[in-house]
C-alpha cells in the first residue's frame, strides 16, 4: 500500500480498496444529481407548466452554486479537516434532495437544487482532496484515472435508471433516490478517519483561510493551464442540457429510448481514463493535450457535416468529444495537482470551480433560442475549442518551461 504521511494506514474501516470505492462513489454525486432526472425534464416542463428554458434552470442553478460551494469548502477543508466538511455537506445534500422531491412548484424546486448543489460541492471537494492526502506519485495518477473511470458508471446508469423510474413513478422518484444515496454516503463518511492531521492543516483564521484561494490564483501557469482545460467542460455541459430535447423533441424518441442513447454516449467516457493511463506512459503531457484537441475538432467537424441526419448519426458524431472530455479530465487533474505542492483542498476546489463555471456557461448558452438544437451545440463546441486552443498556444509560449518541469 502506497500512502503518504501514514494516514491511510490508520483507516480501520476503509482500507485501500474501500477508500478508492468511496472516493469513486462520491465522484458520482454530481452526474447522478443531473443525469438521473434528465429523461424527466420534458415531463417536468409540462408538470409545472413552464418553458423548457425555465425547467433547465434546475440544471444551470445547480452547477453555478455547486461551483461556488467548492470554492468555499476547499479552504475550509484545509483548515478543519476532510471528515467534518464531508459530514456537513452530505447532510445538506440529503435534506435538500428530500425538499426537491416534495417541491410543489418550479421555484421551490430550483431553491432545493441550489441547496443540494452546496452539499454536493462539499462532497466533491473532499473526494478530490482525499486522493492527494492518501496517494502520491504514480499511484495518485492511477487512482485519479480509476476513480474517473468508475465515476463514469453514474452518467451511464443514471438516465437509464431515471427512465425506468418514469415507468412507475413521476419525476419525484429521482430525488427520492438521491436522498437515499446521500444517506448511504453519510454512513460511509462516519467510517472515515480524518486524513488531514492537525499539524498539516492551515493554521490561520477561518476568514484568512479563504486567502488560500488567492495563493492558488497567483500561480499563473496553474491558472492558465486550468483555463485551457476548463473550456472542454463548456460543450459537454451544453450537451447535457440539450440532449433530452434533441432526442425526445427533435427525433421523437421516448424518454426510455433517449436514456439508452444517452447511456451509450456516456459509456464512451470509460475509455478516456484508460486511454490516458496507457498513452501517458509513452507520450508527454504536451502530446496528450494535442490528442484531446484532435478528438474534439473531429467531433465538431462531423457534427457540422452530418450531425443533423438522424439520432444514431448524431450519437456517433458526438462520441469523439465525449472521449476527449473524459480523457481531458484525468489528464488535466493529474497535471494540475502535480503543480500544487500543498493545500490540496483549495487547489482541487479551484479546479472544480473553473470546470463547473465553464460548464455552466455551456448550459446557459444551450438555453439560447437556437433555430436548431444541434446547430447551437455545434457552435458552442467549436467556439469553446477555438478559445481553448488559443490559450494553449499562449501557455506553451510563455510558460512552457514551468509546465514541462511539472511533467517530470
């Protein structure tokens, strides 16, 4: 067992395999919180008598407050430890899920989703920091890839489960299930022994602990590289927002059939972390980044050419981008954490914040009145990749040496 600080060896109830499973389970909370009720979005729009754009606010609001939550809980977990923040966040998530299930109106549901997002932010921040606390070196790279791959199970299974729930219950059932999963996570968190020892924690005041965010933000090579990879989240979250309307309204599929299409695309994400692990042994981080761009632009070009010719063709055209996005998640997280020497909770919260905010921009852009959903998605994808590629060229030119040192 390869652990740092001897902390994980003290885990009485969560040895290595269970710890990896626990981290992977926590990484599933955000995709479960979104993908589980995607098949019901058109139904929810009709149930509350609101527009598609307002129904989609339940997704957009979740991601915006989820991002803000991570920024707050990252420094707090560096000061107060992982376990207390995890227990607090899980409790908030579980109670908010119950509120969402009982929501009598769309605005109560949106409010419940905001509170749910705050709890999810604490859970995800701690799950990422635990990887840095417990594992190091090549072991950390493998664990990041493994947990990323296991986390793909959620977006594959969630819409299928959500579609199945709709056969015997309304949209409320998805939030009841989220509340149950939150309760399970709380019980598992109770078994966790603190991984950040008191002497390793930030010793300043609670207010001053937020200044750790500025310390991370001052790392120019870190922030620029983060912006490069955060752009990949924009088209993917736009797809999540639009997918049910593309398949159900454009192509006339049932919610159950849509969930199968969504799951097939999500299953392609499994290949990303494993492809990254295999190629990272032989290629530099710079070469791996170029692979991400090649896959993304291939998908954009295919969608532009034939993406509107049918549901199956659209699915095939988008798959390379799904692979690029999952590949980028493992690749960027390992590179960015390698740049960070301390305050892993703060660094991980900044990483997740930027990824989520850029994803939220994609969701907002997807809600614009596009003449055709697929056309709008394609514009979002190509625009985001163009911005990312320009930032990448800037990073290579001015911070190439610093980034290369982090690679070693």
